[in-house]
C-alpha cells in the first residue's frame, strides 16, 4: 500500500518536463524504464471502468422496493443491503452489512473529491452514518431510502440530504482484485 502511495506522490511531483524528456533526469529515466506511467494509467482506467459498471448495475435496480434488512432484488433492499449487493455483484467485494460498519471499513474523502461509485453517508436517525447510498455523479446518489419507497436517484443538494450529509467514503479495496499481474491498490 505504501509503495503505491509513494509512487503516486512521486509521479505527481515529477514535473511534466522531466516526464516528457526522461533522458534529462534520472527519476524520469527510472519511471520510463519501468513502464510505471503506463501501468499506473492501466490501473486508473480499470478502476474507472469498475466505477462505471457499479453505477450502471445500481441503476438497473431502480424501482426495487425498500425492505428493512433486505439484501436482494427479490426481497427488496434497505440502504446498506443495496450498497453491499452492488459492490458484491459488480466488484466482487463484500462490504460489512450495516451503514456505520461500511463507513468504518472505507476511506474518508472530502465531498469535493467524490467520484461515481463512492459512498455517501447521512445522519437520518439521529446517529452518525445511519444511511448510505452510492454516488453517481453530478451531485446525485442512488439508494434505497425508507419503508414504502423504492431504489431511486436523488440530489444531494436538496435541503433534506444537504442538512443530513455525514461524509463521503471511498471503497479503496475495490481495486485490490486487479487481474493481469498489475499491482493491487490499497
């Protein structure tokens, strides 16, 4: 994990001039020789595809009814059951069952860093991380909201969700099952 974090920091700190002409710089030669930029781009592309697949899969469940404790389309979903099922079906990663456990098992990110596939948490029951959804982009998220409702997309900017926003998290381990001999990300 630290190796890839260091590599990411290193790649970000190397000037574009050094990358454009690696012969002028020892670090640039090292990066070019190892093919690290190409490999990093491959991993980045794979993660983006998985996030897209996750969001598309989740959209396929629009209209499935809410059911407390539910974790399948046949029986219905509660919020955390929905998130867990989407990650398991799309990425093959099993998240914890409850929203607060999902928050604890994932990496906190700033709201401004949200990307499709990230998790968004809300305080809807007077306790932290009592509701979870999947960010789909453009300030919207998909979730299974409450009894009597169905899986749907909502705007995080409306007053109800905006006042209850509790944080954003990234499921970093979702990229860990990278095939083809590429490194697993943290």
